[in-house]
């Protein structure tokens, strides 16, 4: 995980359990209750929320929250304690942040996008983005792919921006649009600068050095939809 502190606080609002998280203001809101977090503690929460339910190692979290300075694990422990205090959580009986001995921490509360209840799932399409170690079944309508917690599909790769690209599926057509990503979206070897229609068999990359994904059509029911996928970060994965 390769977050920079400034970009972490540009993350759109999302929910963790009953709390609304506002990274731009470093705030947690639960009804009329508002809790202000230190910026580094908010960066920690965002780093954990990118991979809800998964163990984030101490090294990954140190790299995400303090990318440009060297700090000890004690700084991470203090930030975790502050985050637990903000949630009213307990290390012995956690409901929000769990310690995994000798490994790291994980966010165990559910993460949802925006400030609304989860939307009714949209119908699955026949289109799949497939690569080695990853398959993404696109839904009808708009699917946003990136690293941020609020994205429809999260890809944990430093080649991928927080909101990298959007795929629109309507009437048997698939259109991809780059969302101003840092490393670009490529169809074949060509970077796109406008909405581009994809054809079955087209290959694309989210970032020049990211793994290749191919658009395929599968009308059967053998594919399993993945709401969060984590491909390897190097080409030819």
C-alpha cells in the first residue's frame, strides 16, 4: 500500500459502521456527535478502510501514514489507540479495529460508500475484465475502479489511483473513461483522454505498468463477482 498523507485526506466521504467519515475535515460523525481526529489518525483510518476485513501489516501502515519520514512502531501504536478511542472501541473486545498479534491490524466494522445506505445491487452484465489472478464482472450502469474505499471495485496496487477509471455498460456496449488518474488508462498501448468504447478482446491497463486486463463476454453463470480484488502489481502477473 502506497498512500501519501495528503492524498489520503482527499478521499471522498464513506461510512464505517454507524459513523460517517469525512477525510477532508478529519472528522467522524455519528448523528450530532462529531469527533475530530489528528490528520495522521485519519490517514490510518483511510489506509485500513481501503482493505476492510483484511490484515494490514505494520510496515504497510507505517508506509501509508508516514511515507516520507522514519518513525517507530510506537507512533503507529499511539495512532491506533487514538482511533480506537474515537470509536469508543476496546483492544480486548474490539468492534472496530482488531490487533492481529505479530502481524498488524484490521478494520472489522463494515465499510460503505458515501452517506447513504447500500444501494440495491445492479444487474450483472455479461462483460468481464479478466487478468491473471483477477476477474471483475461488470454491472449494468457505471462501475468506478480505484483504490479508494468508496469505489465499486477496489484494486490494491500503487499503479492505480484512488478513483482511476469508470466503466459504463448499457445496451450491450462498454465504455471506459479515465478519471484523471496519475498513471493513465491504456487501451492496447494507447492512453485514452476521452470516453472510449471497448470491444470484446480489447486489452487495457490501469497505469502503464499495471497488469493487463482483457474484456471478455461470458453469458454463463460460472463466474463469481468480486467486490474487492487485489491483483499483483507487476506486469505479466
